[in-house]
């Protein structure tokens, strides 16, 4: 367990057996291990009594970790729980540098914030935020963590948009069957991102229920970025739908080109087939059937028909 004390002047590490003076001017941050749930009630003894709420939270979180998640669903759904008037439990869904989901869990009170694991956040991040003067209450720290999660979502969204640009370029050059699988995969990722942002929006809006004398600019910035991120993911979702339509249109155009070639070939062969059928009939008296150059005359007529049809198609610009 690591303990920090944050006030408007910066951050300080709290050593064991050394009580921190002047706590009213700032707040304490406890960083526990991801499984150290049993230590939480002791840190919140002044705000809440140890009861079944902790066990229920542990069972629910363990259930999310253990259940089989179908592709396209959230492994960790963001949520907000009011444990009493002054204690709140928050779970964010973060995306790491390897594009893997991970939960970011914390307890927020009026003067204490408890993190269950660092989850990508470092003491250097806390120091930077504290030195900037943006951390005055535990709610500010929760908002700062929410902003970090949102920016990771936006970075992931930009990566998906880059992949969409590459797929679109390949579709316009030559549509292939495997590109449809890429479009479906991108669409599924966009939907997951959309669900995640919608769930986070519900959590951030419930931050207003936390008792605070005055809402700071950090919370307003969080809501603003949430709105922008939601708009961006909706736009990207519309783009992926347009990309799928573009792929289908390209496939249809290719099928039309194939049918055009087949139609031209059938049209060219049809008169020759008619000519072949005429000379193939079982009649005794037919023109050129007993002449030595009859076969040459047949080939000549076939070639003439072919050339006439090709010249006609060329003048009509049907061969382009």
C-alpha cells in the first residue's frame, strides 16, 4: 500500500507511523493492490461501517472477470455506486497501449480517494496533476482519471479511423472478399467503443451527485470532452457504415463489369452460333456445302460478323 497527501501546493508521500498534519487543507490518496479489498473499510471507518456492500462489490467484480464475454461486448462495464451520502465507488474501463481492456477502480469520499491498483497511472502523473493545481478534492482526482481514460478512447478511435482509411483505399483499388471481414471487425470495435463511451457518460453525469461546494473547471472539462468523444464515435460509426456500403457498391460494380463482358461475348457469339446451326442442319442442298472452299467461306462469314459487332460496340463505346 502507498499513501500520498495532495493539497493545492503539490503532493507528498506519507510515511508509515507518521501522521499527516493539516489534512483539512487537502486530501489523502491510498493506492492498494487490486485484490486488497479487505483494507478499504479500515480507511473509511469514519465514513462507513464495514458491511455487506464490500462483499457484494467483490462478488460482482469477480463475476465480470470470470465470465465468458462474447466478441463485441464490454469485458468491464463502467459503473458508479453510491455506498452512502459520502462514499462512492467508481469503475472506469481503460484501454492500455496494447489495446487491451482493464478496469480502473476507486473509492471517493470528501477527503479520501482509494485506488485499487495503479492501472497505468504512476506517482509521476499524480505529481504532475497536483503541481498544476488541478487536484483540490478526491472528486478532482476522479475527474482527472476519467479524462485520462477518455483520451485513451480517443487515441484508440484515431487508430480505427486510420485502419478505415487503409481499407477504403484498398476497396477503391480492388474490392476483395476478405475486405468485408475487415469492415465487420472494424464495425464491431466501433460498437464496443460506442457502448463504452455511453457507459462512461452515465458515470460522469452521476459525478454531479457527489456533494461538493463548488464544481471546478476540471469537471466541466470532463463533461465537455465526454460530449466530444461521443460525437466522434458516432461519426466514426456512421463512417464505418458508409465504408461497408462503399464495399458493397464496389462489389456490385465489379459484378456489373463481369456481366457486361459476358453479355458482349454472348452477343458476339450468337450470330456465329446461328450460322453454325444453319450449316449443321441435315439437308442435302445447302449453299457452299459441296464446294471445296465452303469451310473458308464459313470462317470468313464468322470473322466478318465478329468484326462488324466489335466495330458497332466500339462506336457505341460499350467496350470502355
